């Protein structure tokens, strides 16, 4: 007896494109509302780039949808990236720790960054606040022009409206708990 096939989930990029085109929102408007370039948006929509959490939050706001819808779409792909290091095309992965947090201001994520890597070509910037707690490894969190170096057990709380980025400066994968508050 054949089992029921699961409906295929869209990639986060395909989900963004679907919502954007259904609503008739031009890329230029999304670029202006998120600060991402049109080239970055096209790479995301085409699946050549997976956006970090901050960008997903900005994209959801620009598309006037709940960010959890986009995070659910991308979560299974990202979990595969965490467990299959050799097959990863990016050096950064995250998993939501607050499923079902639709319409909530606070969201938490488990973030894993490969050794000596960062999420290339992306600085994060999103309205609100961010709290990063390093579970394992050693990372640099650059906030504006200031570089913070954190090791396991250390944390940082900052204004996430300031451009910021994460980088693993160690020889082992770094794992963080990232909590984002958006008004």
C-alpha cells in the first residue's frame, strides 16, 4: 500500500518570490525596505543564497507576512546543512527554537558557524535588539565598527538596528543561542 506523499516545502527563496509576486511587490520596493541589494534579493529568490535570520525578519516585514512562515519553509533545508557539513554551500546555519511564535516580538535561534567562516557578503541589520550567547567555540560579533570577541559562556546584547555580523574565529564549529526582539 503506497503511503501518502508529503507536500514539498518551498525553499525560503521560492517562498519569498511567491509571496512577493502574488502581492505584486517589485524587487525595488523590497530592496528599499530591507537594505538588501536587488542582486542579493535575486540570489535569495533563486536559491543561490540563504538569508540570515535578520534578513528573513526584514523580508517578512517588507512582504507584510509573519516571519515564522518563511522560517518554517527554510528550516528543513537548514537542519540538513547543520548535519551535512561536507555538502554545505554556505558556512552558517540556524534552527528556530521558538516554533509557533507567530505574531510574537521575541524569537530565539540556534546558530552554527563553520570553523574560520562567516556568512559571506551579508551584514545584518534589523529593527530591535539582539542577544547572542556563545554555547561552544569562539566568535567575533562586529557591531558597526566595534569588534567583540566572545568565547563559550560569554554573551552580548546590542541594538540590532546597527549593522552587525558574526564570524567564527576558531578551529571548531561555533554554536550560539541568538535571541532577537523586534518591536
